[in-house]
């Protein structure tokens, strides 16, 4: 007992060590929190176009600190702005801060090991996605569905996102994708076909094929075994389907053009055949309908795409060979000359009989 009657408490022999550990832990906690603020600031500015310093303080968890929320982030904001040049202040006297809209700077932050834990936030950043599309894929900005697809693909494939973020300057990515990514525009040898229109029809397929290639490179075996996240697999299958559909539209155009040429050749042959329809005319129509039906199937895959292309090529080559070199189609412009009155009568009769 003490002189005043209070009991004597036992002394903890480790008291000094506990106090020292506590002080050290407190110091480490402050240091960790100090750097966490940098990460929280960059994270907030990836989610938002721009923020005032007060809004940054709120995003970093100091909303209940009132005016003190400024002092809790002011130092870090100033260092990110002036020391590292990661962010910039716009407007006076109350500036708003944003990550510098410079791909070199953004890549530098992305590759900074201190911010490695928030790399996924770059892929989901709305303004960064828009910046990539504005810079590299401006043709998609006016097309609502395609624009939504591009944004979905950039969020799903890390490799595709980095492909654009780095402006394809990463040697390993460039070399690997160069070997994997095949042409998206079908090889066309049909005389007179509008190459500009064909390129427009197939231009969209390029970005879908890039996404598909990136997904294969990222997941490989997991993609084959379908063990990747369900949402990623859904997006992969959907974009693969859209790529095939885009190519089929181009094939449909090529096929229609080739058939039109062959019909004109048929008309030309009729002129020299006493008005008699060649025996292969009906076969031409039947084959066209067969291929058109095959192309309109809801279940399109790469195998059926290849089958369609082969059937189209076989049909075109067969009819062209049968007709020889005679054709009223200009091989440069693709313009089809008018048919003779006799050919017109015969074709009109064929239509009425169906």
C-alpha cells in the first residue's frame, strides 16, 4: 500500500519497450498515412476531371475536418504539382487540379512503382478513356454503339489499354501483337469494286481484332478453359461476334457486287444467244440465296466465316470462268452498261414467273 492507502500496482517489466514500440508504430503510421495521401489524391483525380483542393481533401477522408481539410492535403498537392509535375492547377484565384493531360506524364505515373496498387484505376478512368479515344480512335466518337464497345474493351483488356496508353512504343507489345494480329480487311480481287467503301465497312473490325488478340495474349490457357472472370468472358465473346459480323457485312457487299457483275455478264451472253437464258442462270440465283441465308445466321463463328468466303469465291470463279472475258462491266469504275431490250424482256419475264 502507498502512504495514502492506494494499492501498489505491479510494474510491467516491458513497459519501456512497449512505449518505444508504440512511439515507433505511431511514427510509422504517420509516415504511411502521409504517403497514402498521395495515392488518394491521384486516385481521386483519375475518377474526376478536376477537383479543388477542398474537394481533394474531402476525397481523402477529411470532410469532417472543416477548413483543416486543406492543411491535410496542401503539402502533397503542391509537391505533386511543382516537384513531380504529375498534376496541374487551372484557373485563379481558386484553382482546380487535374492530372496533366499528357500521355508521357500519365505513363510515368502508371509506371511509378509507388502507384502500382492503383493501376486498375487508370483503366476505369472516364476522362482517360475519352482522351485515348480522342487521340487514337476519333472515328468512333460519333457512333454510340461502337463508342460504348471501345470503352468496354479498354476497361476489360489491360494489354489493349497499355497498347494505346503507350502509343504502341513498347517494343515487346508491338512485336508480339504484330505477329498475332491478322488483317481485318478481306483480300479482294473483284475488278471495279469500291475499295474505299470496303475499307469503311471493315475499319471497325480492326479494333475488335486488336482486343481479341490482346485477350488471348493476356489470358491464353484461362481463356481456352473459360476460367477467366465471367464478365470478361462475356465481353470477349460479344466482341468476337461483332468482329465476325462486321466482316460478313463486307463479304455481303463483295458478294452482291460480284453477283451483279455476273448478272450483267449473263445479260451480255443472252444478247449473243438468241434470247435464251443460259442454263446456269438459275443455279446462280440458288447459290446466291444459299450463301445469303448462311450469312444471315445468328450463330456466326470464324469457321462459318471462312466457309462463306470460300463458297463466295468458288461461285464467283465458276461463273466468271463459264462466261469468259465478255462483260459490260467497266473493270476500273465498276459501272455496268445498260442491257439490251431483249435481255430486259427476258429478265422481267423471269421475275413474273416467280
